[in-house]
């Protein structure tokens, strides 16, 4: 069984090819560049280097969010299109759960972090059990200060991981003190190979109705809904 994994949910672009026993190949970059023009060339190059034809793929796995609205949309759209055109299943994995796998050998809990601007973060709380990330607190969009207080009350040691850690490191350190631990730079990028392996046994999505998990509305959508609500009440 060969699985193609696609992650464009943040600045990291990750394409992976795996089977049940190994990671066959990975393509990873961490650049502020337009994923929309780079994903398919990356897929084509990886498959060619791994001597795999698209017709030999058995499943597509995509990082379904949260993260960059545009980035998540690009990955999900390409994954849905490929799965539909090839007639193979599509599964999704939380972008945060994928990042949490970097804490596989940490004895406490893991908090993956994506910056969401204005003091907000996308995060969740995970514990690694049998090598897989198990959600303890659901993925959410929350102020970093509030999240730090929630973690402090758990009394557990927390490993923070992600390319945006430095933005919020002092907040977590000041609240959690010695309970706050931070992954190394080499662990910040989510690995597409891990994404593929996590998705092997995930349930299939309905290709036509599956949508990304943005967690919060884009600002334009939120303002539009607010205006509609005011019109209704007028």
C-alpha cells in the first residue's frame, strides 16, 4: 500500500511517500513562497525519484488544518482532486497532531504551536501513546496567555514544538517556569512521512464534502456574518 502525503498548512511544504513499513521519500521546504505553484511539481518530482506512478498510489493523506487559510485550502484542494481523479481514498490528519509527533519521546505532554497573530495561537494538547499522538485537549484558537494558564493547572511538563515557538516562548516560560520545555530547531518542521504513516488507518473522508478545519473564520467571513446579523435585527 503506497500513500502520498501532502502538507501545505503553513510555511512548510511537505510531500511524502510511504508504505506500511517505511518512509520511501520526502520533500520538505520551509519558505514563505506560494505553495499553489510548487505543490504539483514537488509531487511529480518525488514520485519520479521514487519510481512510483500516480496509478500505483493507494491513498492520499492531507494535513487538514488548522494553519494558514490559503495554505490549508491549497493542500486540501489538491488532495481531493488527486484522490477523485485516481479513484482512491482520502484521509486527513490534524496539522497540530502531525506536529505533535516531534514529542514522541518526551515524558510529558506536547503542545504544538502555530502563531495566529494578535497574541493568538492555534494549539492543542497531546500525549504520545503507542507512538501516536492522542488528543487530550482539542485543537483550538486561543490567546497564548490563556493557554499557558490552562497548562499550568494540569501540573504536567509540557513540550512546545513548532516554528512559531519563539514568538510566545517568554509567555509560556513565565507562567509554567520549569514545566515549560521547548523542542529544538530540527524538530520544528512537521514531517510529511509522519503524516502518511498517521493517515494509513484513518477513516476515509467524503471527497466531495470534506472541508478543511480552519477552527476560526477568516476575518472577511466573520465581518460578513456580523453584517448579516445586524441586517436581520434591524
